[in-house]
C-alpha cells in the first residue's frame, strides 16, 4: 500500500512572492518556504501580504518541519508572524537563520524560533524520512533546494536557482554533484520556479554586473554603489572588484554599516577579505580616486537615500555628490518601485555626476530561464511536474516547456494550480485534483500594515481606493432628539474631487440634502442610523450627476442627549 501524499500551495501561484508550499505525507506536514509579498497600487495602506496560515495553525500538531530555502522575504518573511501559534523545527542554513532572527527583531516581533541548522548540501532524517538538501546558485548566499523521500520517489523543490558553472564563491555555488546523486533515485514530483520561464536561454552570465562596470574602476574617480542588502551576490561582486582594483570601501551610513557587519560577520554571506574598510574618522584622509562608497537599503527607502544625497540632507554632511563622481545604481527596481526609483534617479542626473543605471533588461534577476529549467527537467525526469513561483502566464510557459521536452510529461501529469488546489496521491491509479473551492483551505491573503496584522475586510481597501481616486465628502452635525432640532452644524467638507471655485454651490446643495433628511427624521422620530444611510445615498447620486465623480461619503449625526 503506497503512501498517501497531498501537495498544495498556500501562496506563490499566480503572484510574485508569498511562496508557501505544503507537502503532506501520511499526515506528516512539511512546509516549504513561508514568504510575504509586496502590495501593488490596488491595496493602499498595506505594507505586505502573507499566506493565510489558518490551515497551519489548525494542523500545527502535524507539522514536522519548516524548510526555508534562503533568506529572502518572499520565501521566509511571513514565518515570524505566526510561528509561535504553529511551532515546528525550522531547517535552514545559519545564514538564513540569522536573517529570520534579524527580520523579526526589526519588526519588533517576538518569535521563539527553534532552528535545526543545516549546511546547504546536507542530508537529514526528519520524521523518519530522508531529506536531502542541495545548494543552488542564487543572489542570496547559501540558497538550497530540497528532496524529500517517499516510497514513490523523491519530491523535489528547486526554490530559486540558476545554472552557472563559473561561480567561484562558495556562497553561491550550485552543487551539481549532490543534485546528480539525488537524480539517481526516481523523482516522483518536481516543484520548480517559473518567474523567468518566458525568457530564452540561460540566465548566466547575463546576471553579472562585473563586465558592465569594471572599466569604471579604472577611472580616477570616486565611486558610489547602491544595492539592496538582500542581493549578496552583487555585493560580493563589488568587493571582488574593489579587491582587484585596490579600492577602499566606505559604508555610506549607519544602516549600511549595520547590514555589512551582519552580512560579513557570523552569517558569512559576503566576503570582504583583502579589502580595506575605511573607518569613519578616516574618510577625509582617503583620496577620492581610491574610494568606493557603498550604499545599502531595503525596498524603496534606498531611492529616498539617493534623493537625500542629491539634496545634501544626508546624515553624513562630509559626503557631497559632485560632477567628478561616478554613481553606479546596482539597486535595480522592481515594478512596484519603478515610479519612485525613476523620480529619485532623475535627480541624480541633475547633480552632474556620471550616473550608471543598471537596468533589468541588461542585468536580469537571478531566476531560472528556459534552459535552466530544461537542465533540471532533463536531469531529474519527474513523473509529475508542478510549476510554482510566478504569474499565471509564466506558470503556463513553464508547463509548455516541460511538455515539449519529451521526458514523459503531458497535460495529465503537469499541474497548473491556483492557491488552495490539491493534488492527492493515494492507491488510485491517477491523482485526485481537488479545486480550491472544494478543498476548504482558506488562502485569502493576510494583510499587514504599520500596526501589524490587519483585521479589516475588503471594504476598507475599497474605501481607500475610492479616497485616492475620487476623494471624500464629510458631513456632520449635532442634534437634540428631545428638542427635535439640530443644535450644532451642519459642517460639510470636501476633498479631492472638486475645484475650489466650483465647491460653493455643491456645498450648499449637499448641506440642504442633509438638513432635509435630518429634520424629517427628528420630527418623525425615525432611526438616525437609517437617516445617515439615506443621506449618503442621496448625496452620492447628486455628486455623480453633477460632476461625474464617486467620492467616499461619510455622514455622521451626533446625538447630544
């Protein structure tokens, strides 16, 4: 009798981020990654989106392991929010563990993590089952994929990877030998990333910035270099260039110093050996042509730091951007930050310095392209294939690629799922596919704002969108039910949908509607809450008719007695 296996996603399908995949084998749950996603413009006021972890909390006694493949928010950022409610050992490298602890600390979340530290190509026994890890090449140090053994063959999860045979840094080496050993056994099911499945060829060597910027290090000029702190591969490239060209590195601000102490310290993510780090008190003693100033940041704040440097209101007033400098923008913006990034970078050009803007079309993200995916498929030859991580378009591209490979994959054994859909393997000859509606698994994203996890519903988001597009009208007054009259007000305020010169007649009409309905309700002793709703509908129809806008209408009747 074969083992019973269920596979599904709590997040990560048809979206960027929120990666969280559940492997259920004989009622033992293995959680592969648990990340967050960044909101787009349709979700104002929200900082991040998490997988819905209610399923994990309900089944916490069955969770045998969280397997976190590397230290990026999109694969680990959600775990700190619910770990105490569904604890289980976390299998990850020391680098990733350090990131988890650090992220929880800066988010002011107390999470009592229980780590099982592994090397990126270790083999462990988890719940009496062999679990093999294999190091992959990604822009985060010591990333890995994982193979979980079953009596049907291995379940392999690639996470993020590219095939690059030329990497010399041990932090980013793809362990081909370990993956080949795993491939000697049958692969029952492969989960492989899809973010760049629409792009031809291999990602390597196009992801490298060294060939694009090395000649600038031969110029006798001071160099600024901006980068996201999460991109350890790119930071390592910078230090390699600094070492080869005998440049000294100065950390731009306190944040950069803290992050480099973290990255180059115990986490061993960045190698700074052979490069002189300029102490704060020695900054002005170093010749400009010998200096590289490193600016690290997170999300869009790094572009705001660039803007403050241009405006000369940066924390260190000794650092002044001038026309003799070279500013290399290694912090390549995602789609979400493009508007902010473009605006800030525009100001850098105004400074007169030489701006080197590394764009995504020239420096692609370190995610598997078509030939990278083909390599994995041809080596592992899975019986079933589950494209994960990416938009629906790229999931489809990944699936089509697999079917065309000629390795036995077709529309019967390649799964294009939505979050919450399940593939169930039991003693029946074919897997059972359970829709997201029938599975009973809640995959509605959990929203996080500045105050923590938000508990409001979609109506609040709709109100915020309405505020941003059509503005707001607020009308209020204080009434005495005993005297059956308005004793203060009404006061009417409008913002965001009408010019000042056109506001007066609109204000008068809205105020008149309010007076009519409130006076009528007081005389007839009607429910004032129903009166508020009636006013809201009348005002809404009136504004729509008069100027075509649909603002958020807030009506309040305050009772004095």
